[in-house]
C-alpha cells in the first residue's frame, strides 16, 4: 500500500526503502525539528527562519512516516484514526484513574 509513491521516490533517489534507514532519518529530522524550535526561542528575531526550517524537518518526517507505513502495508489514514482513538482511550483512563493513571496526581486543572 503506497498511495503516494514514496517507495518509488526512494528507489529513484538511489536507496532501497527499508525501515532501519527510515527510522534513522526520522531521528535526524526530529533532532532538526527540536533544534529549530529551541533556536527560535533563543533568537526570536529569526523565528520565521527557524519556523521554515522546522516545517522542512516536519515534511521529511511525514515522508519517512509514509515510507514506513508503506513497508508495513499500513494505511496512513487508518494509522491516524488508530492514534486518535488511542489518545481518546488514554483520556478516559486518566479521567477514570485506571491503568497507568491509577495513581496519577499530575497537573490537575483548577475549575
């Protein structure tokens, strides 16, 4: 399942698509994203430049995410839905104080 043709693009780049390489690239780009965000806080006058760099890193992360999804024969749309459902389940667990949130006393919102 490769609706965007990311595996073909990776081949055309001269690489054999594989999860190991995709994960390494994702780690690198996540570091660039974090760096860009941090530097934009340190140098607010250059925020627009760092925001552009952050968007570029994020776009590469998205591409590699699609490579991994294609290699796992998974639909990116279905993965997004599963991710949203997982977060919704965690919210319920937190509200009910069950599972990992059984003893949670973290940042309580004041009402």
